[in-house]
């Protein structure tokens, strides 16, 4: 462990392991197969990169996309770790050079695509070199139950057959047990160490609001992050084009991305984003895989996604560097109808599953409970119970009805009067006192609960019903979505329980600014002008080296530099994210910059 810690400090300039990193690295050192599940930004790469430096032999890393590979290789080279990849973009001569380096034992890590690794030629080649282990990145690609199934991953089974003595380690952010089991089985892992990290992303601030004036809602988010990177997801290609054009017209550097665009244009736009030439990408779900940009400060959904799995995945692209980032979801009930319609020609059982999934995201949107909690519980993890301090519900930004218990009792008793035989829409209609033909013909206009909520409109009552479902007071029976009482729902009738119901006030995004509670900490004491100067320096440096800016330094490191304003090598070396190699490569430039900046400031103030 001490050796690993020393490597972490020397090459990456980090002091501490993140949760489960030490355990995952230990499995690598022990040469025991492993499956490591960590949330996005949890630091999976270091789990194999650090041991690769501590062990004998070559670490072979499997990665599904060239962009992911080159990103990691660039980042490792900047840290001074001898690394290479072999992919289709290399010339024959370059490929030969890498092979020579491998044979000479000069490389610590080698990145390959699954299809290249599993060719007879590569397997033959690797059987002649000492190997440390195989690391399978994005291992969920092996499972049909994951969201990015790639048949090429199936061929990786050959690794255990050809190299029975070499450990295989699998890494993913997808936590469902089914996917995890698939990984173990398909790779043929032997008694693997299974390490599953927490699902929560504490640095993400979640909010869900009804869509109102969407442009205004979006603009208010962007204005909170001038010049910072953000992602906006739309449901349809046409929405992407339209919104992007509107943002550009407002003077923002936004680019579109969807599957209907020519490949070259899509690639250009992606690069512009990665290299900070564009600050905003407006995209459909086609955008994301292969984007490891760590400093995305906000993700906006301009419409509800089709599942919480998709939502989690897409929000996962925010704040990978661990700094605060925001996730805004602007939904409309119409979104869910569109999704239902789009999936209606699925086979019956798949459609059923799709509806259940859709109910999950619908509950989330309409719900009044902690968003972190809702997400974590949806994925089967227990939530400690405390307020998260990072969602609209916990930050008291939601407009709550003061008399929620009484309102909830009215709703629940109406469900009882209807014999638990009707859905949310129908129940809401009875409550507002509708004389709809269906209601009159069933004599439900005679019920004592008919018209109990006549002061409110149907949309409002409908939302409350969903909120009671989300809070577990009501349950939707699966086949016809009929409302039923749960045990806690029954307690409501006796006056026990604390339901929360939201006012359907028009969205007031501006209020949300107070939710910035967590952000100041990471900006505490940061000299913002120096930060900007450092950022500019980073952009220039990155362009010269032809790497993405974040490969040079992450935002966390820049903020710390702009906080400490170091002018000596000793002070620089203490900054998180500056290892020995980067100290040597960039130390002088940074010290110059800081010294000049301080001098200019002194002149300015004297
Ligand atoms: P993942 O692949 O799990 O999404 P990464 O491996 O890309 O996450 O790591 C996310 C970010 O966290 C990277 O910028 C990485 O350098 C940083 N990081 C990883 N481990 C540590 C650590 N122990 N201390 C500080 N930063 C870390
Ligand atoms: Zn919360």
C-alpha cells in the first residue's frame, strides 16, 4: 500500500485514495480477478493505472472507443507514465514502434480495442511478453442488459482461456446486479473480488421543474456558469437544431450534436467542446459515450428522458472532477405521453417493462422527495436518511402546500371510496368534481369525496397523486395502474404521516440561486482573475501539445493554484494534481505566470 501511495503522489500529485480505490488496487497486486463498480468520476482508471506502475510486466487495457483510449494515453503521458495504444489511426510504422517498445519492456500500459486484442495475431504477440494483468474498461459493454452492448466484448472470454495465470479486472459504472453477473460469467472470472461503490454523486445538485418558458429557464442556468462547459439534452433532432441556433443567436458558443448530422461535423463539434472552443453542446442522447471531459459544470434536460437509468447516465457527465455541478430537468407531462407512444410498438412484455421504467422517471420528476435519495433508492441502494443539501427538495426551493396532510387525506380517502379500482387521472377528476359522463354513469358524482378538491385544477391534483405515489402512500397496481393504499397510506387516514405536496407555482428559476450553498466552498479564497489567467494559459498550452486542456490540469488544480498563488517549486509540489512530471514540465511557466500576476496587481494597487 505504501508503494501505491507513493506512486499516487509522485505521478498524479494526489494524497488520498478515493473510496474503494485502495481495495481495487490491492486486488490487482494480489493478482485476483475483480469486478469494480464505481460511479462516474469515482476514479476507476487509477485503480489499474497505479498498480500497473507497481507491478512487473505489461498491463493491457481494453477500451471500447478510440477517443477514450487517446484521452487516457495522453493523460498518462503528461504524468510521465510510459503508455501507448494500438488502434486503426496508427500507421504501420507507428504500430511497429509500439510493438518494439512492448518487447523491450519499455511500456507500463498498452491500450487496445477488444476486436484488436482478440485477433490471433495479437494474442500470439502478447503470449511472448510478461503481463501484469488485463483491465477491461467500460465492462458493462459485455452485457445485453447494459445500455451500450458491444458484441466485440463477448470475444474477451478468450483471455481467461489463453492466459489462465493472468488476472482479469473489469471496471464499470453500471451497478445493476444482472449486468455484474453477466460480466463475471462472460469473462469467465474465477472467484473475483467484487467491489461496489456507492451510487450517489454528492457533488451534483439535482433539480426538476415543470417546463415553462424553456428559453428563459435554460438561459438562467447558463448565466450562472459564464464561460464554463455545459451540456443540454433535447428529445428530438429538430429541438436540438432550434435550441442551438437560438443560443448562438444570443452570442453563446454552442454546437449541435445528433445522429442525423454528418460524421465529420459531429466529430468536429465534439472536439470543439473537448478543447473548450465551444462551451455548450446541444444534443440528443446520441452524445456522450466517449466523452471523458471532467469539467462539465451543468447538464440540462430540456425534456424528460425515457428512464432514470438514462438520466443517471446523462447526468453522470457532469462534474467528473468532483467539483460541484448542476443537473436541471425541465419536464412536461406531455414528455411522458410521447415516450409511451414511441414505445407502443414494442412487444407486449418489453412494452410493460418500458412503462414501468417510464413510471420511475415520472415519479422522480413530479416527486417532492430528496432527488439524491430517489435516485439511489431506485438503483437499490439504501439512503442514510439525512438531507442531502444538494437538491431542490432539500434546499427548500419547492413550494410546499402548508396543509399537505389534510389534502393527502382527501386524496387517499377518495381512492378508498373508489374501491382502489381506478387510475390517477380518473381519481383526480372525481376529486375536482367533474361531471364527466363516465363519472356520472358510475354514480361516482354521488361519492362523499366527489368535488373535495374543487378549488384546484386537475393538473395540480394529478401531480399530488403522483407525489403520494413517489412517497409511498399510494401504489400503482402494475397491470392497469389502479391506485391502491399502502400501509403508510392507511395511516394517513388516521392522521399519521408527513406527506409533502407541492404547489404548482410557475417555475421560478431565479430563486434557485440560493441553492448555490455548496459551490462557494470550492471557490473559497480563489482569486478568480488569476484562475481565468491560468485557464487561458492552459488553453494555449493544450493547443500546442494537441491534447485536451484537462489533460494538462483539471479545474480543481487550477482553483487550488489560484487560491494558494504559489511562487516556489516547494509550494507547487504541494498542490493536488501536480505530480513530479508535471512539476518539471509546467512548474516554471506557472511560477512565471503567478509572479507576473502578483506584480501587476501590486502595481495596480500602489
Ligand atoms: P471514472 O473513470 O471512474 O469515471 P476517472 O478515473 O476518470 O473516473 O477519474 C475522475 C477524476 O478524478 C480524474 O480527473 C482523476 O484524475 C481524479 N481522481 C481519481 N482518483 C483520485 C484521487 N485518489 N484523488 C484525487 N483525484 C482523483
Ligand atoms: Zn436532497
